[in-house]
């Protein structure tokens, strides 16, 4: 057997492993996030004394299983991107647990590990960034960009990496001969496909996608979303999908986590959550979606007032100053995240009493 044939066979074996390894592990836990917190100090003066703090992520808990897509949604500044960056340790968490379940059954708390201890685990968790133009190095060829995770993790020889990159480009809908071109030769949608190929290079189990389609045209958004869902079906991937677009979230998600000022407002499967929300903030977000029928002019439950300041949040429920259903307990006590149905949780004192319409 020649060197090129052996290299090709090795790459095919790696691709087959990537494709076939996951069906048996469906429904197994990949990531557990428990009481995650990220607090930024506010420093003032020449001596940089602490004058306050910003609670960017405040007690967030959720679980991602193999083959699932958990989406984080909410208004700008709600902490969803900070949550995602804490999970990949691009941001240092202040507290809580980020429990990653490895293929061999070990459970590693990413929040407690040093950078050197995390490095071997990075193969299993990769990230797709929001801006396809700034996330690709303009001085590197597509081969260098896509193969970089393999090179950094000492995966394969150069010949094996070339075969792997060619296979990955074909998987994401690009031609293999594009690997010697530079990013400026591609459109935004093609660049995001390259970013997805890069994320797949190290055969991850979990991909953290930070608003991966928000910078793309609407028609291209649909193509990229369909690609991500096809890859998930083929490879058994799990996604943590960050978005502010509820229509996108409704299409791609297994579970939706609604955040407000760093806290979890509601969690649930999209079909049930969109049909009958249990938190007034969730109802307001869904009500803001445009209706395709020009004659369907229902009243929108848009909350009044401004989003709470995470540096000086109100007491009790953070949403109570804007909530039409708030009562005294909402102003004094933070609501716990309670189970309100199968696989559904809401942080609202009055979820049993109020009927929310969207």
C-alpha cells in the first residue's frame, strides 16, 4: 500500500469514527452547567478600588445531552454570550460548575481547571463565532485555518490533515480545491461554512455557536442553519446555540433557555414554550415576533420601562419593574426556578395564577 493510499485510508477511518461513534450515546449527558456566575468588578479611582460589580451571569443552570441543541435567548446584554464564553473558558467564571462528560466517562469541572489542564479537553468543545469576516485570519489559507485545531492538538500528519480538510470542506458544501485560497475570496455565507469546518476539524462532541447566522443575509441564514442541522444528524453533535432571533431558535432547538439580566427566566422545549409561556418576559419576547398575516393585528405584550441595570439590579425578581403582573412578593423575593411541566422550568412567583397570551 502506497503512502498516499495509507493516508487516505487513515483519514477515511477518522471520518467514519466521527460519523458512527455517536448513535449509541444519544441522550447521554455531554455538559452540565450548575449555578454558573460571572461577576465583573467596577473599579474607580487611581488605586482602582472596587466600587461595585456587574452580575453578567447570575446563577445559570442547564444540561446538554448528546444530539441536542440548547439555545440561549434574550435581549442584548442579558448574559447569553458571556455564558457561552465561560463554557469554552474564553472568560474566567466567578463561580459555579461546568461539568464536561468525556467519551471515557470521566467528569471534568472546566470551571476549576487551569489553562494547561483544559487544553486536552478543547478537542471536545469547539466554537463558531458570530462574525465570519473577523473570525478568519486573512493571512492564512483555508487549509491553514481549518487544519489549525488538528495541528495544535497534534492530530495526523500533514497529508492526513489535507485529506481531512478536503473532506470537511465537502461536508460544509465547499469544493476541496478552495483550501489554497484566502478568506477574502469568499462571501459571508461561505466564510461561515469555513468556520463550521474549522470547528469540526478536531471531531468535537459539543459546538458553542455564538449567533452564527446573525451577520448573514436571510436566505443564507436558512442554508447555514440547514447545514448545521444536517451535520448534527450525521455526526451526533450537540450545540449550545446563542441567538436573539426567536424564529431561528424555534427552528433549530431541542430546548430553549430564556435569560434576563444574567438570570434564567424560563426553560423548555420550543413547541411548548412558544405555545404557552409561563414567564411574562418570555411572553413579551414571543409577542414581539412579526406575524406573517397583515390582518392579524393582535395586541403585543411589550413590557414598559428599561432593562434592569446588572450593576444595580432591583430587589426580588429582576423583571418586576416592567411586569404587569408584579405583586409585593415579586418586589422583595427572588423567584426560584420551579418545574412547571415536563422538561419545563420557570422563575416566576405567579406562574400558576396568570394566563399568558402570545
